[in-house]
C-alpha cells in the first residue's frame, strides 16, 4: 500500500490521546510501505504539530468530531490532506517565507509559533483552503532515502 486514509475521532475538547493513537496508526500504515524510519521522523513531527494544533486551537464545534487524514507516497514525497471541522485559520503567516526569513522570524515569535515554523521548514508545499465549513490542509514532505 502506497496510500492510506485515517479518521481520528476526537471525543472531547483537547483530545490529545486520540491524536497520539492516530499518530501510532499512521506510523504503522506508512512503515508497512517499506519507508525508512528516518523519513518517517519528519512526517511524524509535521503530523503531530498539525494535529495537535487542530486539537488545541481548532475550537472543534461538536463532539465527537472526525479529523480526516488521507496520505500518499508519490514522487519521493509524502503527500497528506487533513480535513477538520475547526475554526478557520491562516497558515500563510510563515508558509511563504524562505528559510532565512524563518530563522529571523523565530526570534520574534512567541513560543506558540515555533511548531508551525518547523512544519513550514519540513514541507516542500503547504496549501490551505476553507471549504464547506471545514479546513482542508494539503502538505508535501520530501523523502530523503
């Protein structure tokens, strides 16, 4: 399998345990493809930051609520689409910056902005849309092995 889908059911607000279980499940799916663990470490870091941000800041409007994660290994990249029912947000604050800009911006960001800068640094592409009262985030993470 070179692609997969996962629903993470958030049973309560700030349901970090469901995120942790979802990350274990996605790790199992992806590593069954033969992907090197070194490549998965970047994937795991990006997904953990994004999913934890959804849980912590998404103000999910009802419980239980599903966060959908669809992924594919394609053209030496991990491509993911994450859909959640949380409040709209603007991930473009740092996603248009180059690595030098990110370095200087890190000195100005509060602690809470550091994780998103890591996501931007590890992804080759980030696209955000708001569709039908849902956030749709597409990410591409380059693979190195």
